[in-house]
C-alpha cells in the first residue's frame, strides 16, 4: 500500500493525495492527445477545460470505445469499491476516464490510480494483441471543496457523454454511474 503524500508533483500537474478526501480524477489513453497539442498545453492547470474539449473530440485509437476494453476498465473501478475507496461517480469515454471517489482511511490516491492503470493496461494490451503504453503517464485530480462542488462535478462526469454527442441522455451511456442509477 502506498501511503498518502499530501501535495506533491512528479514534474507534471500538482496532486493532492490525502485519506478520506473526495477526489475527481481524470486519466487518459496514451494517444488521446496529439503530442503537439499536449506540448502546447504544457502542464498548466488552467488549461484543464481545453484539455477536456480536446479529449471529447475522440482522438487516438479510442480503445475504451470497444465494449470488451470498457468492461474491463469499469470492472476494475468497481472491484475495490467499498474496500479502498467509495466510488461516487464514473464515466468511461472512448479515450479517457472520469472518476469521483471518496478515498478510505489508509489508502492513497496515487496507489489507487496506479493500481487501476497498471492492471487494466496489462489486460487491455493482451486482449488487443498490442504492447507499449496504454495510459498516459500522469492523471489530473481535484479534491472536492464542498457539497456544491461535488454535486457539480458528479453532474459533469455523468453528462460528459451527452456533451460529447455520444448519447441523448446520461443514463443511456452504459459505461457510467448514471446508467447504474437508472431505475
């Protein structure tokens, strides 16, 4: 188990890793942004909205658009729900993943994301008959400041497929928490 690190950076975006903190996390496929776009955006946090627009354009191989791969990743997110974290909301887009989690005592965001990415990368590459990087090395995270921020973030996560034009209603996207809540 990786201990929580508090505020830290690996030379990219700053991360806040603290137990019992609700976090919004986005991680993406290695080829989801052209190198020139990623370089132009740099590592500045104020470019988050532009990065989201670029990701929603569906660039790259979009391996998460394949039901077999999306199911693998969704199952990995659900696997330790209630044990290492409480999964509040999630959405798998064709080339990136959004997750809102409440990190449980003794766990670290870094360890959780590393576990998701390493397991799913090995499994997905094997199923796709490929090798090489599957996920981009870094991830974006933001801790929830209050209930309003959390509500807005969950809405953003679950409505992302609607905003990207993939479905007409959030609960029709089967790779999301909105679908799981569907009556």
